[in-house]
């Protein structure tokens, strides 16, 4: 139903990759990585937005789709510059994607188009951007940084074995702030603006805050699950 929006997004991703190829000399690893991302993201989103209950794409999802498009050059440039500080283009694309993360939710609320699928779309785009940035920074500061990008996926995998982890969580401003800090800390660390020691500290604090946030949510879900079991 919404394949034209997704196809337009994929076309924009490929156009950005072509521009990078022509202007900054994007290498073959980056081009292949970015193209793979574009194709896979189109396939995943095509399946997700083909659900019968989905009536329209909506303005908030359009903003999130722009972030999906911006992640294509971020992924390509990250693959092309592993072990080196982030080029200006990577910083610029990632910074815009992070800023737009504060926009789509507001647009959804303002237009009355909030939905479970839209919320999941937003979360997964956030998670993937953080995964890409954590992998890039890990090549500079050490493999431990990848834990920042992997924690979300570990949590999801754990929920397959422990269904109580799929329970609803109340909105939390602290959770949102921790999420924002991850992307900002990784981007600053990868940009080379800080000395290595300062960048390491910044990212270590990001990881610590993320572990705290996930730990708090796990404990909360566990307590709610046990309370529900006692009422049966």
C-alpha cells in the first residue's frame, strides 16, 4: 500500500550514495555497505507497512523515513572510515538524524497520528543508528563500545525466552534522555573533537547510563510480572 513512499526513500538513499561517490570519493566497502542497507531497509519496511491495520503512512512516519534515508550515508561512511575519525559528512548526516529524532514524536502527537507501529518504527531506527555509531567508535576506542549498540538487541532476544520482558513500560523522561545521550556521545567521540581520554570517559558514561536504564526497566517488568502472577 505504501510502497511508493518507501521506494522514494530508497531512491533518495541511492542518490546520496552516488553523490558521496562523486564528491568525497566513497570507497567500494562504503558503497556496498550503504547499498545493502538501502535494499534491506526497503524490504523490512515494505513488510512492516503492509499490515492490514495500517491505514496511512502519516507525517510522523515520513519524518522517521527521512532519518532512515540519512542513515544510509552514515552507514556507508562509517564502513569506509573504520579506525579513523569521522569525516565531516558523516558527522553532518548523523547529527541531522539525531535532531530529527526529537521531531517525529512531536509531529505524531500534534497531528493525532500516533500508533504502535509508528512508535516501533522510531525505536528501531534509533537503535540501528546507535548500533552503527557504536561500531564505528569501537574501532577507535575498543570493542567494548559495541555493547552500547547491542544492548537493545540483547534485550529483545532475551524477551523471546522471557515473555515478561515484553510487558508495557510507562513513559520515562530519564529513558528518553539516556537514549539521546547515547547518540550524541558516540558522535562526539567519533568526530575526534575530544582527546582520547575524554572521548573514552564520555562513551563509558553513555554505556553506564544505558545499563542503568535497561536494568531499571528489567526490574520494573519483573516486579509487575510477579505481581500479576500473585493475583491469578
